């Protein structure tokens, strides 16, 4: 039936059609970037762009030919899947200004459905239908005459020869390509996500199965002390009143006696690396024993509460998700981060140990649906955009929604400080630091995840707030103008009176 409705074509012709379609449908952002960022004159730019077009056509032709020749039906299915992923990738590149680099791929695999569903929209589905489903159906249904192995050898060999010749012709572009390899590799479909998925899988395999254990520490006194570390999500310094923002979205914290405000930057622009940096003793690609695990092993009472994900491995007895807390406190609305703060007074007071560390991993300012992250009574700034896609049309509405998340954060942190202040017999401290910042339309960039060397400062300038009860600890008189996330590890060891060879006084904000 198919042969009557659709005329069979040779594998050569099929591969040419798929290659041209891939170039035209999915790689316009790649060529836009090359055009806008090369310093070549008009002639040099034409040579470079022509060479890249030919190389891309030849590589995609060769990939299609090999996949179809070697895998037949499975090859058709793979090409169809690539068409769907290509369409989705290009939609996010155009809509959110992202690149399909290793960081983005890691974020994709670390995102839960509850957050991913926030990106679903009619424009996304329409884009996938037109640019993904229709090409996929063509790959699945077009009859193809496979041909001989000799032809495969000739075509693939010729393809490699063309790529080699063009690479030699453009050998003078090696330095420019090296300077822009992240951007070029993140925009080239389908190679961007294929290569970076392999890279991410390789990195995962290379990670050590267990943390590198730190030298044993010991608790040096019996005074009751509690530290509540709040890891903020996507909270950027630029939108905090405490840092000079013009809106009054820190009305409670700005009146808190004893609150200390530090300038700080994150070491990354995505949750996995940012939360790891907050919890590790030093910036490292290795996986060292993390703060909650080390404090727990040393003898402190440690609890982790989270409405988020993407944190490094946590090895303690009490790890509670928002779902666990919802079952424990059924009267509290578990849609918001207030559930993480529920019952903290009772939890601290009931501890059988003198040193208590509680870590709250929030998600209050995570996009794309900022307006869903706070109770409606905190919707002070109006009107709001329901999500980032809607906010692209009116950035002011997006900023309103985001600022409401900061207002809700202000409420949660201020109430936490009040709770700790009222607990007699305990030395107490509250620390709030964000995993990274956020873009809200500046230079047409939204959310986060841009590689650090390219990221705008709003994606790495973060709030770092500290409150301590009276006479608990004194701050150092001399600290760097801008602090980094790994100051948390050493400062918390000090607060919990943990003596350790790992402790570095240079990265402690206290005396």
C-alpha cells in the first residue's frame, strides 16, 4: 500500500533530503551565532559560512546513510526520535535563549516532571508537531531502496574526504572556533545534545561511587547550638531590597535586628553544581564528604528538608521531602515552601543532642512558573505572568511574579529568625544563600544555566544573609568584599564547635 501512495527513493536521495531538512529546520540559531560573532570581512564570512553549511550537510548525510543502512527499521525510529528532539531543542533555544551544552543536558536529566510540566504550552506542542512530528513521519513512512555496501563505502568515504578538505581550507579559523566552542557546540543540532549526553554519562561514570572521606572531627563543647541553613533556589541579589533593590520586597528582613548581609557569588549557574559548592569544603570536581554528612558522622543531629532536587548525595538518617512533610503536617499547604519550615521549633527542642544542623533546600524562586511558587496573599506586585513564555511578551509582569517569590522568601526567613530568637537556652543561627541567580529578560535571556564564562552577572550574584542570636559568635572585622559559596562549610563547623583538620579559618566569616 505504501509503495503505491509514496514512491520509493534511493537511500542517497533520502539521506540528502534528511540532511537538508536538518540544516534548514534546526540549525538557523547556529548560523545566526556564526554570522553575528565572526570578525571576518564579507569575503571571509562567506567562505566560513559556506564551508560550515557544506560540512553540516555532509556530516548529516553520512549519519543518516549509515544509520539507515546498518539499522534499517531501527534506524528509521532513531531518525524520527531525533526529529522530535531537534524540534524541542530549537524551540527552547529560540524561546529561552539556552544552548544544548553539557550543563543544559544535565539539568534536563535532573528535572522532575512537576517542574518540566511548567514549560508545556500550545506553542511548544505546535512547534513539535510542525517541526518534529511531520519530519518524523516522513522518516518512518518514506519507502527507501537501501542499495549496496559498495555504494555505502563510496558515499561515506567521499563525505569524510570533503569534510577533511574543508577543515584544511578553514584551518585559520581554529582559534576562533576554540574560543566559541561552547556556543557552537550547544547550537548545532543534533550533535549538541548527542555529544553532550555522552559527555554527561561519561562524567557520571567517572564520579566516585563514594565520597572522599574527610579527616575525623570532634565536637569541642556541650553548649546547645542550632544552625538552620536555607539553600535558596534561583534567588538573585539584584531583586532583594536588602541589596538596594527599589521595591519593598524585604519588609520583614529589613527590620530584623542582627541580620548581616554579605556580597556573594555562586560558582555555577545551575542547581546541581551550586548546591554542591555550598556544601563542600572547597571548590572541586571531586566529590568530597559534604557538610550534612560530615556533621552527622561527627555527632551532630542533622535533618534535611527539601522541595527541590539536584543536590549531591546526602547520607544522614533524616531526609524529608515535601511529600514526607505533607504527610506529617496534613494541615499545611504542601504546594509552597512553607511546609519545609513547619514544626521546626518542636523538631529542635526535641533533639537529644546539643548540636543541631537543619538544612532546608527550597524551590521558591524556580521558574518557569514563578506565580505558582507563593500563596496568593503574597501576590503584591501585579499583574503577573503565569510563566516565562508569557513573560517574554511583557517582562514587567514576569518581574512582578518573581518579586512576589522574594516577598514570600522574606516572610519565611523572618519567621524562622523569630522562632530561633524565641528559643531560650539555645545559641542559634540562620544562614540563607542561593544556589545561583536568575535572568529575567535582560538581553533577551531568561532563567539560568548559561555557562559561567558567558553568564550575565544576575545569574551568579546571589544573596548571602546571616543572623545569629546574641553573644553566639562575632563576625570577623576583615572579610573579602565578595564571598563565595564554600564559606558556608567552614562557618557552620565553627558554629557547631566542630574541630577538624578540614576546617580553614580563612573561609570562616566568624572569629
